[in-house]
């Protein structure tokens, strides 16, 4: 027994001691599933396109009635009816574009317009004209889409100009009797505040501003204040020779070119809109830049109400302002790309690569933004 135990003891001692298996490495976390964008159903898409076609038809009919009043042709009150139709379609489009209730606001606008036509009260007429002008200026801005290239940005500025011009015809068709200077300031203030409220929602509130957006808002406000007050400041604090030189230059330009550019349109409104739609394709702060585009769309919607300036001269001044503003906007875009993109955006190949990377999505022109 003892010998058997001695024989088995070395065997048991030589057996390897089982070692605990090393823990398996943790599995990497599963990648999050990216849900694709929900495409609208074909039926709802066709319904949306049908509504957009109906909107275009009604707006075109209203504008035709307004043009008939300018010719003149047709019944005397035909332009007023056209103004109410255009105001109703514009309010409908603005509510639909900003995620509101277009049926409610469109019906309310139509009811107010009918009340204005039936009562023919001066206060109601002036209020309807102010509302139509402000709504047209805001709609002209929010109707734009992001522009990847400068050429597309030019197109979007022209779209905004056309929308605001249609609103200008409707505003003039209501024949407001208030003083133009008061009308000008009230409509510009309403359009700017309304557009900032819309942009506040589109830009995710103040959190979407960032340092760049905050600087843009402050700088835009300063430029707006200076362009509005430059005439008064020049008359009060400018030297007599400087004031005389400026007046002579304006007169010379009007004699040679037929009109002088509107400063608020050329210096602030069009450059802000041009640069804003270009920036929206890359950064959310572009909406805050676009908000100052009402400095261009509001004067366009006001132009036919000014009794002291002939229509051809006023329209020519706005056209010059748009051209100058496009040039300034192009300079702003190039400066922005140079500072933010560095050397990678230089040259044609660098610009093409930067444009290919500008893929910030937004809804199409007929879809709601919210």
C-alpha cells in the first residue's frame, strides 16, 4: 500500500494545476443605427404639389388684377381685390413655411381683407397695407433655400426680390394714406422683429448663435442703425463741404444713371441675404445672417407707396442697390471661405471640394421648415 502511495504521489504532484481562463475581451459596442430620413408618402407629396400649384395660380391671378389697375383696365376696385388675394396667399405661404396653421391664418387674412374692402375705412386700409408689406418681406427671406455656390445664391436673391416685389404691388393696391416715413419705419421694424422670431426657432434659439452668430447679429444691428441714421448724422455733424459734396454726387449720379442705389439695400440687405443663403448650406448661423435680408426685401415691398419718388426712378434705385449688394455679397463669401477654409479652399479644385462638402440639408422650397 505504502509503495503504491509513493508511486502515485509523484504523478499527482506532476499534474499541472488548472489555470483560470483569461476573461474574453469585451465586445465593442454596437454602432448606433442611423435612421434614414422619412420620405413623404407619394399621396401627400402630390397633395403638397397640388396646393403649391393652386397657390401659384391664385397669386398670379391677384398680381394680374393689380397690374390691370396700373394699366388701367377693368373695374375700378379690381386692384383692391387683387391685393386682398395676394395678401391672403402670402400669409398662407408664410404660415405653411414656418410650421403654422395656414388654413386658420389664411382665412383670417381673407376675412380682414373683405372687411377692409366693404368698410373702406382709412385705419383698416393702412393696417392691412402695413401687414401685407411686413409679411411680404419676411416671406421673401424664408422662401429661399441654401445655396452651395455663389451662382445659386444669386438665384435665391432674385427669388426673394420677386416675392417682395409681388408684395409691393399688393401693398400699393391697398392705397395706404399714412405718412410714408412712418410707414417705412413701422414696416421695417415689424419685418425685422418677425424675421428674428422665425430665425430664433430655425436656428435652435440663442444656443445656435455661437460667437460667430453673435458677432453677426451685433454687427448687422450696428450697420442697420447707421444706414438708417446716416443722413441725419451727416446733416447734423458733417462738415458743410462734405454734405455739399455728397448731395452733388447724388445729383450727378441721378442725372447720369437715372437713380442712385438705396444704401440700406446695397450695403446691408442684399449682401446679408446673399451671404446668408450661402452660409446656410454649411452652418446653421446662416439663418441669423439671412434675418437682415429684410433690409432689402422691405424697401422693395415699400417702393410703390412713396408718393414723392416716381416709380421708374424708385425701381431703378432698387435695381442698382441689388447689383451693388450682389458684388459686396460675393466679396463677403470669398472672405468667409478664406478665413474659415484656409488654403484648402484656394483654387478651382479647392472650391469644388469645399462645395462638395457643403451638405447641410434643409427642406425644399414648398416644404415647411419646422
